C-alpha cells in the first residue's frame, strides 16, 4: 500500500551537516534502501570510509568533492555520482552543498566502515 512520508527524521551528525532521512533504518525501518536529504556547510568533511553499500548522490546546490583512490572528483549542482560498495571514498565540500543520497542497501553506521 502507498504511504506518504509526512516528515523526515533528522539524524544528528557533527560538523554542522544536517541529514534528513526519508526512508531507511531510522525513518522507516527499511534495510534495503535509504533516502536522505543533506545540507553540508562550507568546509565540511568526514572521515574516509569503505562502505558495504552503493551510494547514488544527486547534488542540488553547491558542490561536493569525492576523494577516491583514483583521485578527487568534483560533483556540481545538477550532477550525480555513483560510488560502489567496497570502494574507499571520502566526502568533503569547499563551498557547501545540498544533495540527496540513496544507499543500497540502506545506510547504517556499522556498514560505512569509517576510518577513525
């Protein structure tokens, strides 16, 4: 049966970034997929990770930098990037960004394998 998601669940993260999850472990109990709207301030970064999920990211405003073993890719507003499970990646933003991320299977901290 169709279901309207009236409001996302805000997931607290450090560094001034906001994550509003519409579907996933926290918002809907789904393990197969997560969908989140994110806003990252200028200068935001996070530790590198080697996730167990594919991530499809669509940048709506600003740009994100995605560091991989092959180099750094800049993804601007109107563009998207796909990162694959098992690939070491690190997300940062110089100017700030607003984007939507879809993870298959759903994002979970224990599946991200972030470097500390």
